[in-house]
């Protein structure tokens, strides 16, 4: 059993999911995605992508971060979205949340795959290359594929990916036709993922849907109890789709499969610790501190997307956190955290690895 499950066997899966969601900033009540909302997404998309898109059609609570759950067969799909920002930190937030839920649900040896289809300019370049590719390989295609390639090269390419046709390995790759702006977007995201400890591999053959996906595409693979490798989560940027859904002009989302029915709930308890940051280095360090706390079964909150320290501290006070964990530039460099008791205002400086024990002892007093 995974380390963060030990000692919490009496807690429901829903409660653990709620704690993880809250830790990554999804503090609003989860949305229960209805069949009507799921049916509103474009035909042909997979269930995980469909759930992510349906979340954008859900009633807008005004939250930048939203999450929800949808029924899928005998299991569920839990989705997370961040709207209103194109900062790469949003990608890390949804990936961290999805990785944690996938691990909690029983997947092992998790790995993140990432690709880019680029902006509109990039996609036009790629489609031209696909058209030329199918023309050159006309004789290698079945009659059905010839017709599809002539009508819709992107759809024909997706069919190659679905069927595992050997021809796909010779097909163009979207990452080779990115505009300068799209290359910068991809590199900024990869740099940030490395900085917050999310290992990844580039996979240029990830499935993408024109008119749905924009720029980046994500997937998480894991090993199930039967030993098979499966895609347990998928997502990416959905800016253009979100704009059409009137959700926002910028959106990143991911959905993760859970092999049982879950009814997600809002976290009921106040966080024991609320982590705030000052500066970019401290923002990145916050991810490690937050993860260490929720793995220690401590309810933790943060405001990674915020830039203003005063707003972060006010938010920490508003959720009645007993402690504030403050990370500045110096703390980020020397691996410490300033811990402030919000009741007494007494502060102390601790090594980051001792924060969990300190908060846990104090929270039980």
C-alpha cells in the first residue's frame, strides 16, 4: 500500500481525494458532471477528454480552479481545470493533482507524457505536411483510409494512431512544425515541470483533436493491478474550446480514471497549515512542501497562482488555518520554512522536512 495511505485506512477514498484536491488549490465544491454536460462535448473524443471539456460547460462558480467527477462505466473520471492564466505553473498544478489521484486509486510506476500541437500557425504547417505524406503513401493506404486522408488528413492521422498502423512511425510529427511562439511555450512548460519534480517524456504521437486541443497535450500512464500499462489520465490546453464554451480564453485541464464509483466531496476540515510564497523560487518550492504535508495526512492549503503576499496571508486567515508556512527567497535557497502560529503570531524557522511533524503535533494540542 502506498505510503500516504498508511494510517488512513478508515478514511474514505472520497475524503482522501478531497484532501489532495484542496492541497492543489481546488477548494471549491466539486461539480457532479451530468450526462447532459457530457453529451455536449464533440463526438469522437475519448471519455477522459470529454470529462475535461464538460467541466468547462459546468456552471461557472467564478473560481479559477474547478474540479468535478463524472460516471464512466463501473468507475469514475475525476477532472481538474485551471482557467484564466497561461502561466506554466497551471500545467504543474493539474498534473500534480492527477498524479496523486492516480496513485491513490492504485496505479503504480506512473509516468507523464507530453507533446505539442502548437498554435494555429503550427497546425496549418502540420496539416500541409500530413496532406503531402498521405499523397506520397497513397498506395500503402486502404481504400477507406485513402478517402479519409483526401477529405480530412487530421482524422486520417488519428486513425493511424488508434489502429497502431506501422505507417504512423513515418508520418510527420507535430512538434517538428511548431512556430517560435509555440516552441517557447513548450520549453517554458518543460522547464517548470523539471523544477517542481515532475518527470516526463516527450511523446509526439499523443492523440489530439482539432478544435479541442490547443498547444500542449498531456497523458499519464500507469501499471494496474493486472500488470498492464494503461493511460490513466489525459488532458492539456483547451484555450480555443474554452472560449467557445464561454468558460474563459485560457484553460488547462486533465482527467484521471478511478476504477470505482466515487462521489467527490468538498474538504470539510480547515487546513492545519496554509503555505504562502514570496518570489518565483519560493513558488516552485511550495509544490514540494505542499506534497510533503498531504502525504503526511495533514490538511494543507496554498495560493500558488497568487503573486501578492498580503492576499495569500488573508486567504490563509480566511480558511482558519492554524499555521502559515512562509517561504521566501532565502527559505527557498536554504530549504527552510518560516512557521507562524496564526493565533499567537509567534514565528519559528524550521527545516522544510520538519514542518509536517511540527504542524501535526501542534494541530493535536
